[in-house]
């Protein structure tokens, strides 16, 4: 069972940037898809971005296109989420997940808090 560990969250002012990292232990990402999701208080968890590890194909939610970018580092077995032009509505707990496709995820990290102040 893969173990995912997120890092990089924090408090930032609106317009600022953060980079989240998701590192995998116990196995490499291999043929998996790795995604980022977020959940704000009182709201449902929503998809943010995902990347297919072997091909590098990516998907981004419309709400973050042009501001966020997902990438991977094969050597470090790590996926990143670069978040620019952050808005207060981006405030949420961000979760890393992995699975067999862009539509199925079965391993989740513990989450990292991102807070954007206005």
C-alpha cells in the first residue's frame, strides 16, 4: 500500500504563491495517476489537478487553470502543485491521492492546510 505525504501548505496573502509536494513511500508511482483535491470547511471535496505518472498528461480544474500547475519529479518520486495568484477562495485542506485512472483514487494523504488571507 502506497503511503502519501503532503507538505508545503501554509498561510499566504492573496496574490501570493505556494508549492505543495506529495511524496510516495513504500512504492513508486509507476503507472498510477496522482491527483490533488481540496476541501474547504462545510464544502465537499473537489478535484484540483492530476497527472498520469508514466505519460505526464495532466488535468486541471477550470477554477485553477492558468494559476495552478501540477508536475512530477521522477527521480524524487514526488508530485508538485505550484499555486500562483492565490485567492481567498483557494483556502482549504489540500489532499494528495493516487489511483489507477483520472477518475479513480484509492490512496490518500493526510492533507495540508492552505490559507489565503485577503
